C-alpha cells in the first residue's frame, strides 16, 4: 500500500499566510506539466511495486488544472503503477474554480474526493487573508459539487486570527455542519517566516496572533465536532465515521509515499527525499532526465522521532510495541520521559498504546518533542 502526491505550484494570487511553494504566474504551466510526467516515469521504481491506494493533487491550486491535464497525469501513473480500483483520488480546490462547467468536466476524470479551501465564510476575513473567493462562493461551491455527484468532500477552516471572534467561529462551524460535508480539516493561523503576514506583523501593521484565543477556539472546535458526531482522528482533522482521509491517514501511519513536483517530499521508511522548490530549475533538471532532489537517510533516532510525532497526533495513538520494533528498549526510555505528561493528565495509556487526552491535544507538539530521542 502506498500513496502518490502531485504538487501543482500555481495560484491566482498569494494568500498572506501561506508558505507553500507556488507561483502566481502560469507562464510555464505546460512545461511544468511535461516535467511532472517525466518525473513520474523516472520515479516509477521508488515505491518498489507497491499498490497505489491514494493519489493526492495538492498545491498551490490544483483546481487550475483542466480535466484533460488531470487525466494525463493520472493516466501516466496508472500506466506505471498498479493502482487500486478503489483508490482515493483527491483534488484540492478553491471555491471560485468549482463552477458548474468545471465540475461537469471533472466528472470525466477519476477524481472522487475534493478538498475545498474555504477558510471562512466571512468576506472581511477572506480579504484579510487575501483569498480570491468570497463567502457566498464558498457555500455555493460545496452545494454545486454535491449536486454534481461529489459526496466525498472535505473543507478547510482556519481559526485563531484577530478578526475571528467566537461568534463568527461558531457561525463558520455551523455553516459547515449545515452543508453536510463528512470531513473537516481545521488549523490555527500560524505566522510562518518569509510570508506577507510575518512582514505585516514585523512592521506593526498587523497584530500578533493570540495563543489564548487559538486554544479557546480549538476547544470550541473539538466540542462542536463531538456534538455533531465527528471523530477527532488527528489533531487538525475530523470526520464522520468511515470518512477518514485515506491519503493523509497513511502519512501518519508511516505508509510509503512518492511526491511528484517542485518542493514535493517522498518517504519510503528508510529515507526521506525532497525536490527543489523552484519551478524553473525543476523543469530544467527534468528536461535533462534528472530528478532535482535531495535525499536523507533516516537514522534510528530519526525513525523513532518520526513515529512519535505522527502517531501521537492520531486516534490510533503511539504503540509501544511498534516503538520497540524500531529500536529495542526504546519504549522503556519513552515511558520514563513521559512521566510528567501522565502526571499532567495530558496523555493516557491503554494496554500498549499511548493517547493524547483532550487537554493534551492542546500541547501535542510540546509533548512529542519532550519524548524525542
């Protein structure tokens, strides 16, 4: 079982908070597409023949691709890999791209899941983020997708930024519940270096994010999701039973994945590989038959820490037996380091599995780093 991620590095405009690799110029879109196809071919042996269970178009804004371009990429993959007949194929999409005509054309592809970047239903919030779409488009895009026969939909929401008071946050959540989507990904606004938001804060044009607000809105989020029957299966992800993101869940479970495109990462259990985050250099390298990637061989400590970080964030928890299978005796060392977190009631243990408590989910990264080898 394995997954393939395809990075589409184009956007109509730059969101102020985003630090993903992208370009607002579509000038070299055709050349980039050919480079992606070339890389898929050159990387055909990376997954060592494992069946591909998920394909994920991320970005950037993959919904800028035409149906024909999506079919070309998926067709290239299916020609070189064994792809499961029930594969989950996800397309990240901006609401403004999902008009009726686009949705009808996407019905002619193998895409069977949408990840729609709503972020908020309030126009002033969206303007503050420098998003292209507006609140009414966000709601309409979900309804249009559902009317077109796409039922497996996830939406993104952001909390913890100055404009979002608790009343507005509750409205956003209620609106998503009203729309009947089975999966929600929700993230606290973070200030990443080299983003426009970071520059605004440095120049005192924008207030800093408030950690207390973020924590309180995360608690509101968890409570609302529980009341509506959603499973909190990963720190930032909630779903109705049976509607996990198979692709992302596999990341957290340590399943192999191949990343295609500029800035894309790959992982095979023993090494991690990442492509250059530069469209022109990526294209130039592929034109000469080279994959412009760096590779890191994971040490035993790397593999232990990777497992701690990913597993602890999930509903499936950290399995001490799995830890010992990576390095004998590591579970005992971890339990010693974990004593203070047990005392704080941030983690709990059932049989050989350690889980975050609801309160512990507020400190997930801190707890994981405190357990690292």
